[in-house]
C-alpha cells in the first residue's frame, strides 16, 4: 500500500471538508445574523465575529441558535463536520510525514 498516496488523499479530503464546513457555517450564520437584524429593526449589532466559536463548538448560544433554527425549518450548521475535516487533514499530513519514500528499483 502506498502510504504517501493515502496521506495525500486524506489531506486533500480533510481540506475540502474544512472548506465546506467554513462555507456552511458562513451561509448559515449570515442568514441568522441578517434575520436577527430584521427582527430587532436593525438595532442589534450582531456580527459573524460573535458566532465565530460556533465554527468548532456547539455550546451556549450556538446550541440555542441551532435549536431555534431547526424549529423554523433551516438545516443548522454542525461543528462535527469541522472536526472531521480537521482530523482528516492532520491524519493525512502525519501519514505523509511518516511514509517512507517509495523505492524505484
């Protein structure tokens, strides 16, 4: 088995999943912040930086927003996707570093 190739595949897949998680988080929380602004008449100064921890965590306000959004029919962001992507990326990099170069004899 070519471990270097396996490492490359895991690294690429992890990076794609991380980027996908970032896009999903951005799309979900942008709509939440926009809806919150509409509900409060633009008086609330909510921004994406307020929910940055929701990218990798599901506690506190993230759980509240996720639960409320699922009641309205929106598919809530799931931080486990971020962790799966990060795990794949790190595992792929570790395998690539540990893999011995293939001999050409």
